[in-house]
C-alpha cells in the first residue's frame, strides 16, 4: 500500500518555489520560508499567481509529484504530471471499456451505489443524534434508489437515479447544520459560482478531493480524462469525478459540516460580490486546508480490503482496485462503503 504522502498548498500570491537539491524551497518577497524534501510530497497545489522555477517543475515531473494551478478562490485551471506510469495495456483496456456498455454500466452502478449508500450513512448518523422526520423520509428515498439502481437498463437511467438521489440528499442537508447564523443557511446545491457560504465550502473541498483522486489515478497508470459515469469532455478529469462520487459524502461533506458546526469558519470569512458569487477569505482558506490535511490523516476501515487505513489512502486504494477491474483481475469494482 502506498504510504500517505502530503500535498503542499501554497496560498500566498507572492510565493516563489524553486529547486534546492532534493527539496522544494518556498520564498516570499525574497525571504526563504522553508524547504520540503521532494520525496515526502505527492502534489503541489498553487492558489493564485504563485511562481515556480522551470527546474522545480522538471524535478516534480521526474519524481511523480503533480502540480495543480487554481484561482485564489479554488477554481481549477491546469495541472502538470510527469511521464505516465503503469502498463500502456491498462490505458488501452480503459479506452476500450469506455465504449462497451456491458462493461461500463455495472461500473457506473458501483460508483452511484457508493455515493448513495454513503449519503444515507451521513444522514443516518445525524438522525441518531438529532432525530428528524425529514431525514428519515430522505433515507427511505435513498434506500429505494439503491434498489432501483440494481436493475438500471442504461446509463441515462442510472444518471437519472443518481440525480434524483443527489437532490434528495441535499434537500435535507440544511438539517445537518447546527449553526444558527443565517449566513450558513443552505437552500440547495449551486456552483459556478457558489451563491452562499456552504456551497462555497463544498466546491472548494470538492476541488481538493478531485486533485487527490486525479493524482492517484495517474499513479496507477489510468487516464483521468476517460470516465464512465462522466463521459468525455475536453479539459475535464471525468474518471476522477467518477471515483469522487463515492468518496465525497464521507470525506468532503462531513468535513464541511464539521467546519461550520464547530465554528471553525464564521460568516465574516465570506464576502458576496455584485454578481452574487460568494468568496472565501485567505484566512478561511488556510483553515480549510489544514482541516483537510487532518481529515485525511483520520483512519477508517476499508470495507472491501478489510484494512484500517488513513482516509487519505482511500483514493489510492480505489485507483488500484479500479485498475485491477479494468485489467480483468477483479470481476467487479468495489466502491467505498462507510458503515
């Protein structure tokens, strides 16, 4: 199993990253702030106008360290990866599988099954602490969606069930928020841009999760752009979005709820632009990044592997299981199921 490496997040717009020996050297306004050994990293995520030396980018590529560029508000712009690892036959099998409905439809069901099951788990855990008739109804609807998913005849039907389940889940998401401040009221999922503080947090953490999943897929030799539930679209990491579906209720959504419910973020951390878009402050972004790293260090039982592991390793475990399924070593892809 791949040991848990770290992602280095750079949020200062005046930062300069350079190569010093086998380290990433971070300087701000000409002053050296620190050095991080390259072998302890699996990714760099740069927010805003952060600069990198070409020698560092080459060193990252040689060492399998991905580099992602995001806007200051967390919108993905571009990514750099080194030479593709893994057998070329794996990608050839992946491309062929993406055109065979008899292969990708069961795989799509697995992605959606994991998502719906874990959404229901998040709701049930809240319902045990704070009983709610609305949450009970939502859980029943999600259970019905799981039953109907087993016999979906086509990709479109499966997508319909997934969309219906997502609407059910987010229709009661506000009941999971204990903060009384109206600034954290949630009235439904929106994005591009997010129109409230909760959606701003969700979108930001989803971006962080997508980066980690994309890196894990690259590490095993899969092409992140060729998905099954999310079909081909230029510039989109469709396969990373596929795998993210099953992971985000437990990894991302629960983190956002914790940040709000424990008062780690406050209404003053968000500002609304004239367009209606809600933006996060630099201080809040750093708080979220630190919480995300701590969240990945938490441990849980991987239901299929029957192994206790840090949550940060779940992306890598799923990437390996998906690669084994595409190669024909596993009869089916086992999604992450949180009990």
